[in-house]
């Protein structure tokens, strides 16, 4: 097994168990993208890339719905701005259609990886942590 490129470090934990568990899954998906990028033994990665993009879409929708339900339940003041970030994420992932991936697989993977890296750091560390602080 490869060394994980992305891992849930202590500072990523929000203290809300189900959110932290779901974030772990997002980190796993980011790792899958990373392994696809560095794997030189798959000449045509198209099916794998589309697979991981679909998994990301489905899982992000599932996770965001959960998180939004929770924010709503605790009357989280920044709910709206937070939801906008979620919607932007889905919109961005939807842009990786088959044509874009087919044109340049490596480029698509690099772009997706950069996007996910920024998201995991910026959104989870800065936005999701606030939910945990509010819940205390």
C-alpha cells in the first residue's frame, strides 16, 4: 500500500464524529486521485478518472446534505455562506465531464487534485471547524 498523500491530521477534526468520519472518506478519494496521477502502469486512465469523479460527486452530495442538516439543526449562523461553498464544490466537480477528461487525462487529474487539496485545507480547516466550535 502506498503511503497516503492525504491524511486526516488532528487539526482537521471538528469534534463532530459523523462529520469527521465523512471527511476521512473525502481524504481517501483525494488519495485515489493522487495514485491515479502517479500510476505509470495504466496507459488509459479514462474509466478510472470518470469513476473517481462520479464517486466524488455522489459522496460530496451525501456529505454536504448531512452537514447542512446538522448546521440547520444547531442554527449555525454562517449556514448560508457555508452552503454556497458546498454548491460551488458540486458545480466545479460537475465541470469535469467526459470530454475534458478525454482530451487530457493528466491535466484533468492535476487540476482535480489541486482543487481537492485546496478544498480539504481551506474548507475543512477554516469553515467546518467553525461548526464544531459553535456546537461546543
